[in-house]
């Protein structure tokens, strides 16, 4: 049976054919528009020639009304059979979303509605897909990003975000132009990446037969221009970093960088306050900006705190001259959630502390100043304390907004710093800087004292538009490519697993188009009944949720998404609650968390912290692939804690391997056969998604589960997979 969309498309294709059969070109190459709709509304009693997208047609015998919409507004149209003749009958071949050119008189109806009395109209574009008639027809966040063209059509607030972004860029450009800066363009394809610490994307130039990198920053080329004699330069361009995706990170993003000769980082702090506070006032009309549940005050001057003091104030750790082992000991004693494997040296651990324990507590603009020299290989050391560099970060709303520093212009010292960075690679650090011989050669010609500054446009825009994620301020953010399940599984299949790990059945896709999940294999875990360390950490987590109420749980977006999903496949979530719902309710009712074993308890912590449902299975008991599908009539499963198998209702959503159902209603109830026990060594961990939950949120839930499992149970991480 054809879906509703298929029926609509077939009907529109039929109308398209009829238009062509009548000699009407449904896709002419040009129009003769003379006015916008906004202009036409001011021309009462005059002929106008306007264009736009047709909204619903309302027929009343020999007259019909519709509305026409362009970028500037809407206006009512009046079609009369006595005026249009045979062309009136063509209206039946038009649909909501078609583009028309209209010639007619501007008048008012008896009801006082400004209207164009149509004398002539021309079809400009015949649309073949229906536009969702309300937000409820296009509410999945991930789908909004993938189909941004539809998002822009039906959500005027989204268009306002991008208009604001454009204005922010214009104001930044105007400020720099007014202060004597020259806008330049530097290479995106580079033989050596540099300018910051990040992993690059690589590509290959066929004609040159050379591997190249997409730039991770503009810095080194802009400073070459300072060497070349320019004193003030800037660039607004796209940079690319091959790193994770989060609410604050996208692999490609727009960055403003500028460099000024004969200035230092103190000059740039003052300039930053003046430039950004002025833009905030221009955009919002105030220095105070609402962001989420907080208000950010951008009125200068802004707080300044040293990097060392910021860490000590937040954690009690004095990191001056601290060694790696001392720092690890302090992290354990302070019970900070830091993964040592992912942060193998002092710079990486300090960066992790700042991100997890310091920045989240900061709302108003705050300058972190005077960084450790080993963390800023391109910055100049402080004359009175060479252990530190003249550098600052601006922190706003818990995130880094920009970086700036007095630029290192000593070529000999620069080489030493970069060689130290390359040694970090041998110590297991993935993200490090590399030696750029040509840049050192440029410094050898001499670069005057210079200060440099870089800011991601998206983060600043997200804050000023009260957007939770920078994906909301990127027209087409980077997302996992879509395609057939076969293609997705082929692209993401772990190398060490024979066959496909998992996929979603076609009927689930059809009925639940927003469904998704993520999965990871973790080998060589050590599971015990109970761990004092884990129990102590449980108490810390529960303290964070003091004051949690059932009302707060009901308002959580992920909880609402799971409940809606349960409704969609016919389960009463009041009696069988999604796992995040059930665990959070236990906390709100003062019952605490379950104690099952260290692995289950570990990922349950991730469930309550992220609001994403997780479930783990003993992979040695699984017959891959695991499929998310609807249960079949008569199927059984033997749930944990039950003496006998139960009959599963036809149509319930289940995970099943190639032998039987392994869990009911996503990760609501698991089977005895694949449950995690103290004998389990290799596991699969699943993170559940639904319409209204983004890929990013699903992956964040999975990553948090991985973090806690490896922290309390050890294990080796294999390839991860996201299935949509």
C-alpha cells in the first residue's frame, strides 16, 4: 500500500502532466516581477506584478481566494472566472507550494483585506512535494538540519537566526575595517596544517599528485603577511577540524582571525571588550542576553582570572609545576571525572579539567589569562615568569568563545616548542602541533611584536540567538550521511566483527522515521558485584539531583521523546517506562539507584546524567546481527527476574538477535540469556534514540556510558556505530 506521501506525489505528477498537455510550461526560465509583496501592499488601486509561493486555494463557486508569499510578506489573491476565463479552470492543477507570477489591481475586500484582483497569472514552478502544514509535521531536530530548506520554509524564527548571524559578521567586519584592518584570503588547502592543536582532514590533489590538509586555522598564513609588511590583517573563513561533534563543535566552522603588529594580549583584551560588547548591544538592544535559563551580562569591563587560579578555585588543585603523577593523584582524590587514557600527559589533563570542572561554572564573560607555556606553543612567554605565556581565553556560558595571545616571534624558540609538541605524539597524544619549516623561515626574516585573536562565529551567534547548539546557527551542519541500511552498515562496520553488528528493520523505519540507535563493542571488561569506588561516585551523582521532582522529569525533552515513541508503537509508558524515565523517577522518589553489578551500575549513571536510554548485552551470547524490529505474533522472551518466558505482544518494539528477542521496548526489559554478569568479558552497549532526540545526543549518551564502563570495569573500545 502506498504511503500518503507517495499518493500526494503521484497526484502532483499527474497535474504536472496535465499542465504540459495544455501547453503550459511549469518551469519557465524567467519572470517579470515589478514589485515585492511588501511594496505591492502600499500601491492601493494600482496594477502590480508580483511573484511568490502559493498558499492554500479556497474556491467559492466562480471565485477563489488564495495567499501569495514572498520573502517580504503575504498578500491575498482573488481569482474570478469572469475575468480569467479558461485560465480559471487551471487553478485545479495548482497546489500549496507552487510558485506563481500574478498581474492585477490592488484593492480591498468587504472585510478590509488587502487583495490583488488577478487579471493574469503564470505558473513559475510546480512543486512535487507537500510542505508540512505545521511544526508538528516536521519536528524531528535531526530532520530539520538535514532538510534545512523545509525548516526555513515553515519556521520564520530559524530564518531570523541566520539573518542575525549575517548581521554579526557584518558588524565584526565593519569594526575591523573602521580600525584599519585589511581583509585577506589565505589557503584552505595546505601542505602542513598548523595554527592550533587539532586533527586535520586530508585530501589529495590529482594534478600535483600531492596529499594536502584542509586548514585547521588561518594563523600561520596571516602571520606570514605581518612578516611581509602588513600591520593589521584579518580573515573570516571556514576552518576544518577532524574532531568530535557536540553542541559546541562542528567539523567545519566559520572563524574570524585577526593579527595586529605592535600590540600585545593586553591590548586585545580591551579591544575584545569594546568590539563584542558593542555588537551585543547592537544586536539585542542591551548588554544583558538571555541564554537558556540564565542571563549573560556583557557590560564591560569583564572579569580576569589567571588560568592557575581558575583551576584552584574550582577544584582545589594547585597546578603550578605539577608533575603528571601528582596531577593524576589529585584528580583521583578530588574524584574528578577525567579519562586518563584520553588525556595521557599534563597539558591534556589540564585541558580536560578546565573543560569539565571549571568552564561549566562560568556564565558571564571571563578572561582566563597567563596560560602555562607548554599549552600555547605559538604564544610569547611572560618576561617576569617564563613558565607562563601572554595568552587569554574568553569564556562565556561555560564554553570557550575565543583565544588570543602575544605571538611568539623568536624562530629558534618556535622550533623548540614545535619539536616538544612532536615528542608528545610518541607519548600517545593524538592532537599536537607539528614543525612548519616555511613558517620558521618566515620568522627568520623578522616579525614585529604582534598579537593575534581567533573566534568561532557560530558560538557567538548561538549565544546571541539563545540557540542550544551551534547546529542551530549553521545552515547545513555536518551530519552522518544517510542512505540505505546496507550502505550505512558497510561504512561503519567494526573491522574486528564478522558481519554487520546491527540495523533497523524496514517496517520500523516506515512507521517510526525518527528512530535511531548507537552501539559500541567493549572487550575485556572486568565485572564484579560491587565496587566501593563506584558506590561513592553514585552518591556524588545523586547529590547533583537533589531537588529533582516528577514535574521536572516530565518536562525533559528526551523523556518526552521516549514517551512519544512508546505511544507510537502502542505501549502505555505509565506502566512500562523508558529506562531514563524509570531511573530518574526512582531518584525523585528517594529510592536511589539499583545495585546490579559494576557494569550495569556504571552505564545507569550515564543514563541519569544524559537522559539517554542505554542497555548492555553479553556479546558472547549474541548471534549477530542485532535488529531493532517489531515483535511477531507468538514470540517469547525470558526476562531477567522471571521464572518462565513471557509472550510478547505483536507489534512491540524489540531488539532481537538472529535467535530470539533480547530486550523489550528498547532497553526496558532484558532477557536472561544475554544479561551482563560477573562472567561477562565482551559486551555490546546500545544507546536508544527517537524522534526528537538528535544523533549528537544519542552519541553523547553512548560516550558517557563508555566513559563510566571503562573507568569502573576497564575494557578495550572497538569501533562505534550509529544506525538511523
